[in-house]
C-alpha cells in the first residue's frame, strides 16, 4: 500500500475540555487553554508557518492527559507538551514548529 503525503507538516491540537465543577479530574479549559490556542494560531500565521504543507493549529476535546495539563499534541510526531503562558507557546512555535527542535523542558511522557 502506498503512503499518502502529509497534508500538514505539523498538526497541533490543544485540549480545550471543560469539566463540570467538582469533577474528579482537572480541565485544560480552566488553565487558559482557549486563549493559548488562539495565541498559538495567531503566532503561527504571523511567522508564515500556516497553511497546507505547513502548520495547522486546532481545538480538541479531551485528550485524556488531564493530570498533566494543560496539554497540546503535535502530529505526525505525537509530541506532547504542557505549557503555562505565552512564553511557553512562543518556544514551542519557534523551536518545534519552525525549527524542528523538541522543547525538552515542556515535554510530557
């Protein structure tokens, strides 16, 4: 079977899941995930990294890494990151997405 070329070089998914108050597990949405996803999308566009054959930043529901969140995952590599603020997002975009370097300090297993 022939393999098909990737439509995106990198496809980034941010968990934006919101659980009910008092839930047993944390929610990425409670950690500013939506604004960080929007920031990442804007940053990718500003750097000219967006579009077919390049980078796509998307929203996702629960990615089931709640205790390590907030989380994002980058495919096709399957690299998982956590983050706190725009500085972390800048580093992921500039190093991983633009230069192909793993950001070790933000990696989760």
